C-alpha cells in the first residue's frame, strides 16, 4: 500500500529533537517514572519501561538518571507525581491533533495547550473529537532502499499486522502495541534496524499541507511540542516541504 513520504517529516522532527536534548531527557524521565510506577521497575516484565529505557540510551541519558527515575516511580525516592492526560483538537484546515501530556498540574497544562492551539490557528476539541481517527500501534519506519521482500517476511513472521511502502520506497511496519518489544527484537535479529521505532497513535487519514498552510501548521505543531508538559504530539497532517 503506497502513501505519502514520511521522511521529510521524520527528519524535521529528529532535528528538532536533537536540538532540545535537555527537554528530551526531561520527557524521558517522566515516562520512565510513570512507566515504573504503573508496571514495576523490572524492564524484563514491563514493556513500557523497557521502551523508555531504550529511548533514554539512544538519547545518551546517563544511567544514573534512569535509575533515579525508576526508583522515584517505584517509591524509592520522593518527587513530583505525574498524571497522564490527553487533549484533542484541530489544526489548520481542520487537521486532527492529539496532544499527550504528563503533568503535576492539570490546570496549568490545559491552559498552556489551549493557548498554543488558539495562538497558532487551531482549536481544542472535546474528548473523543479526533481520537477515532487514530490507531494505537507499534510502528517501525525503514529508509528507502531497505529490502522490502526480506523485511516483509521477517516482519510477518515476527507478528506484525501490516507492511506498507510509501512513494519514495520507505517502508512502515505496524504491530499491536503489546507485541512491539518482541517484533522489534525479531526484526533486529534478522538484521533490520528501524530509523524510527515507537508505540504511537497512527492516523488513519492524511491531510497534506503545502505553502503557507504548511508553514502555519508546522508552527502550531512546534508550539505544542515545545510545551514542558507535552510528551508527544500526533497529527494526520503531512507537511510537504
């Protein structure tokens, strides 16, 4: 199944992430803390925590920071108590947006998210207003040039649900969220390391933006991602740079 290329969007997001390493560490510490609080501090039995710890390693976070976050989550250290909360809304031309947050102050967070939406041409929606347009799944993205037949065979054997290709030859592998760890391990054992691998909210529709609308939409997404309490921003917008 073909679709729009995701590589320009991925490169933009990775560049923005690399430029904000301190913020990336803060978000990962929150995720590790909450993940260990909900599922325990053993990465062998806690897939969510294992993924967060792997991301921390990829971001070059010191192991001491990781261990302190796990200890805080499991009650070994005092610290802020974070709550997960999701906001939904609309961007330029009605594009769907989901904003996932972790916060110790919901009043502050909702005010900041609402302000970002309104300042940059969007609107906050009610709970459930756009969530039906997204699928919770494990997602692996492989660069153009990857051997599609071999990857497809390895992915389906590992338990993936779908393998998609885009117009530039990039390949996307999807799996159920609870199978993410086992699929990732199997793909890497078969010699396939994804450019991006994560459990995400994947949109079932796409809205392509070009020109001024693309610039406006990117500003809105950047403003939301820059908020301290925001962990992830998902959208069905494809920015055609």
